[in-house]
C-alpha cells in the first residue's frame, strides 16, 4: 500500500515540512516549535490526454461556427486593406 506525502505549515512560526502519513492521520506538530500545523495544498500538474478535451474534437464537419480558417482571415484582411484610409481622386 502506498502512503501519500503531505506538506504541512506551522500555525505559529510558519515552518514548512513534509511527512509521509496514512490518509486521515491527524497532522503532526511542528518539529521546530511544537505548535499545531495545518496541511497545505499546492498546485497539481494536470495533463489531459486523448480526444474530447479540445473544442475542435466535437465540431461538426458541416458547421464550423466560431472558428475561422486561414483563407477566411486572408480574405478579410485583403478586403479591409482597400477600404482603409481616404480615397484619392486623380
């Protein structure tokens, strides 16, 4: 059976320490000053693998609303280039 590693922080002096304890075990007192300690929670590395985590995984082939293709962006940019700025008469 694997026992998890917990990180604790002292409520009095702020000392941080780690202990390997079974799940549900009461927190150990601070090894520096003996005051009560509390578990601290850090960020967890989370990795999504497989399909179904991206917006494009569930798009319908016929309706691609909300996305624009590179060709579409180029057409929009070319169309806006000609209309930008005042027109000159010759």
